[in-house]
């Protein structure tokens, strides 16, 4: 049984004494009661608590409490402890000057005045809903047992639990750097800072910026722009149409006028459009950065989701060590692991570590060690191969289903990897109304107005195909096709009327 919390009273030894005496306790509690600071019925510190706190003997405390009980200031209740009396003794105190009404109730402070950060609702996958809005991979494709095995194995690593490295667990940073070098990136373990998902990589880089003016594609992953804005960053949107080449000349004009400090870019399997930059476009972005003097933060979240263990070049591989490179294991392993990282160089890393430390001090070493073990044992590569095959099959099936089910006028991107594509629909379709009708039929889609800066120049939805197995995907796309057909039919009917 939990006892009521006890009052905390500050006792001071009188005169030149070093320790509090029984008289000091009596005098202090009488004065506190007379001043109305001891609410009747409240519990006093147990004898052993005062003995411990003040470094005095149990007998001293007991003698003081006995005296106060005798005077009627306190009452002792067997086994429950000592309490502030509400009887004659207390009235005596009142005559001595204490307020009859007892101590005033503690005042209520105002609620914190909070800023709203506009975000889409965070709905965990539950029940039978067919979630086309998820960028996660189907949990059935994730190596839960092997991760559990690695956790068990690292639990007893000597010294693991003594401290944490604010930069991240060194063997994990080693393993990450090795993987990135194999992809043509110049990265050593000292260049890597682990983070809580790549979301914290974006957070740390933005916090560390000397000037928070950040360019991003428009549309872009809305939690990035919400994050940058919440850190007071000024955003510069660069129009992106996933069906067209990058308008690099237009971007150059916007960037030259706005002079951002950083361009945050998702070069592969862009969220929310699924678009990937061609190698030629990557060199174009590097040229703009060099000519217009802005840094690059490359978010490579989807690159491990390309078929057959293949990778395409990254900005970091082409552009060298100044390019800040962020990636994450959360989508491809367990979302609950929440481990990402950012690779910088000897000049950027100290500022990024400092930014990480002010936010979280460090990551859980246990999780990082388990992940390092998973990489070390080769389990991650085995898992990626199996997952990529499964995702390839889902992607192919998704394209077939879209061909079969989507009404005329609807088109989509063909990312060839990653977890999502963009479905562009005629402007006559009311996206919110469509989402509401689909929700009634247990299909979840998420229009992304928050991904756009200003009026959206695209009219569509991201579709995640990595989360649902092919039977459920077929059902979801059949319902989506039917609802789109109905929306287009009624829009056409409306136009004729
Ligand atoms: C493009 C992109 N970058 C970064 C993140 C952050 O993911 P995490 O923190 O799980 O690594 C996400 C999450 O969906 C994303 O879509």
C-alpha cells in the first residue's frame, strides 16, 4: 500500500550546533503550524526519514514528535505515522496567531501557452484498416527474432551499461561507415553521429546551422518542414513535379534570390512523390550548391529499398565530405528501434554532436549495440535481400493493379523501389472527400497538404505499397479505384448539370 506523501519541512540547527536537536524540531514545527504552513491532517516525515535526512538519532526525532503530540500539535496514529492535529492543540496555535481558516490552498499556475505544430494525426496501424498511407514496411517482413537474438547477446557485454558515447556506440558507427564506404562514400566512424531515427539527424543539423534558412523540395516530407519551422527556420520551397525533370534553372533563380544556408533534399524515393534524382540531376544540384554557396543535407531514407542489393550514387558519393548525409534503420528494421544517423566530417561533426546532446544527451547504447551486432553477424544484409524481393513483388503487383483499377485521367510515378509512389488524380476530385469515403470502407489514404509550401501544384496522394500484403493491397486498390471512378463520375455529372 502506498502511503500519503509526507510534508517536507526544512529544519536548521540552532546556534553553533552542527546537527538539529529535538528542541529545534519542536520549535520549527510549532512555528510552521502557527504560520499556517501545515495543513491539518497532513503526514509528517516518518521518524526514520528525518533520522536519515538530518543525520540524527531516531530517539531525537521520536522525543520531538512525542513532545508535539503531548502539546496537541501532532497526533500519532498507530502504523500510519504522525499527522498534523486538527484539535485543541491546533486551536491553541491559532490563538497564538495562526489563521483559523488554516493554510491557503496552493495557487494554480496558468497552463503553458503552447504553439501548435501542424502535423497529421499519428495513427498507429490497428485492426483491419487497409493502410495505403503507411511508409513503413509490413512488420511480417521484419527480422524480429534475429533482433531479439542480438539484444540477448549484447545484454551482458562488459561495460556496455556504464556510460554512453554521445556520438553513438563506436562499433555501430564503424559498421555504418563501412557500409557507406562500400557505396562509394568517403565516411569513417568519426564522421558518423547516431540519432533517434533520421528525424533527429534533421533536427541536429538544423539546430547546428549558423543561419536557419533552409531550402527544401516542394512538396517534401512534412515532418521535416514542420521540424525546421519549429526551430525557427525560414523555408525556401523548390517546386518539384515528380513527372518532370528537375527544373534546375528555376531552382537556381530561387536559390540565388533566397540564399539559403542549407538545401535539405531527398534524392532517392522522395517522400511524398517516390521520385529519384538521376545521376545527372545530382551533379546539377552539386553545381548549384557550389555556385550559390549553400550546404547540402541529403536524406537517403529509401536507398536500402532498391532491388537486388543494388544502390545508386548519392550526393555524398559524388559531392564528397561536405555533404551531410542522413539515413535510418527504422523503416527497414523495426520502426520501434528508432536508430538513424548523420555523416558529416571533422568540421561539422562536433557541432552536430553538441546539437544532439542538448536535445537528448545520447541514444540508448543497448539498442545501438544490438544493431551493431545485427550488422556484424550479416543478419541485416540477409534481411535486406529477402525484404527487397518481397517489396519488388509488391511493387510489381501494385503497378499491375493500378493499371487494372485506376480510372482514366489518374497517373502515378514509378519509383522502382522505396516504400511509396505518387498517385496524381484529376483536379475535379475532392481529395478530403475521397479520403473520408475511403475511410468508411476501411481504406486509409492521407492527402498531404502539409507537404506543400503554398498552394499545392500537384493534386494527388502518396500510396504506400510496402505495408500491405498483395491480397490486402489488391482489395485496397480495388476500393480506391471504385471510389475514384465514382468521384470522377459524379464530378463529370456535376459538370454536365
Ligand atoms: C523522407 C523521410 N526522412 C526521414 C524520416 C524520418 O524517419 P525516421 O526518424 O524513422 O528515420 C522519414 C519518415 O517517414 C521520411 O519519410
